[in-house]
């Protein structure tokens, strides 16, 4: 898979790079979104560059299974993190999410401050489309949001919770990672990743859901658990309870860790560079 300025919005993080993007004029709060991208985004893009991560499909699928459990933890879990996430969703759409968030509990509820900016890249559209932007101050914020998006009219608070629970999943989940330097490639889980951008990208994967279950008996569905641990059981770790048979045969699959291939200069495949 190639990661470039045709299927992501990472090029917007480059100083002096072309700011070509699409903002729908008839969407709510269009002037606010334009002002942010033209005047405020350049000043804080360094925060979004702190951590650039691409989520493999198995990892994102695992998150979807864990999301309900993680939403329960949001009110008790403080979060302070900035960076960029990329992941594929339905219809071959790739979302690029820039985030700069800080949350804490005031004893009654979770209080969130920060920004979330989400772009979509579709095969038929050469430009990244801004589909969501909000600046949150103590849980209050004005939001730009298009109607024809992956979120399907989801309320802004739900989108915010979705991003935050995904960040918690990355924190809790045992992950396998590969850092792909700019202009380089790696092989992970039998798939090639070509980083055609000018920034290093971390590939995030999960080894959950690899247990093979055979035999007759009563099947117990796999599920997530936030397991108390540490001093006084004050810390928590997200664990996956494998599906198993009450009377049957369970064999855990081996975890195979890929290694980087030699990453010489990539051959020119015609992809457009990032205009300076």
C-alpha cells in the first residue's frame, strides 16, 4: 500500500507545502473552517506532526469490537495527546484525523479541550476533503461538519468520543509497530507499505483475534475486559478474552513478527511529489 498525498492529508503538515484541499461551502460553519485552515492550522501543525500513525485494518477492526468497553472508560481516563491518525473505512475511504486533545474528570464528568480535524480521501476525488472540524473549550465547541460523510450525521460529541476512545485503544492495546521513514518501504504481515510522504509514519497493528477453536461444545464469544492491575489495582489494561469452547479444543495461533525489508530508494511509479 502506498501512503501519499493522493490518499491522505499528511502533506498539509509540511511547512510551505501546497494547501490544496476541499471545503464544502454549504456545510455548517464554513467561514470558521476556512479561517482555521488559513490562519490557525499553520501555527499548530507541529503538534499534529508529533505522532503520525497509520492503523492497519486488523487493528481498526479490533478497535470496533472494543469501542463500547472503551467508551465506559473515557470519563475516568485523563488524556493529553497530539498527533495524526490514518485508517481505512467503508467504501475504500481513508480518513486522516489531526488531533490536539486534553481531557480530565472534574469529579462529575469528563471535561475536554482541544481540536479535532478530519479529512477524507476518496479514489474519485484528487483533493482531501475536510469533513469535520471542531474547537472544543470545556466540552463546548462550534463545529464544521459535512452531511455526506462516513459519520452519517453523527453528533459532534459522538465523533469526539470516537477519536478519544481510539486513542485509548492504542494506549491499552498490545501493538506491533513499524516506523516507515520518508520515501522508504517496509513489509508487515505480508503487506508492503510505501511511505511516499515527507514525514515518518508509524504502522500500527494488533495480534488479537488469532486463536483457532475446534471441537464440539458450548462456544463462548471472545470479548474485551478492562483488567485492574498495578499497585492497589489502580491501573488498568485492556485485554482480549479469546473465544473458547466449554468442551473442545483450543489452540492459540503463533505470532509472526515481520522484519523490515532493505529500504533502498523507491522506483519512480509516477506518483506526484508534494509541491513546495
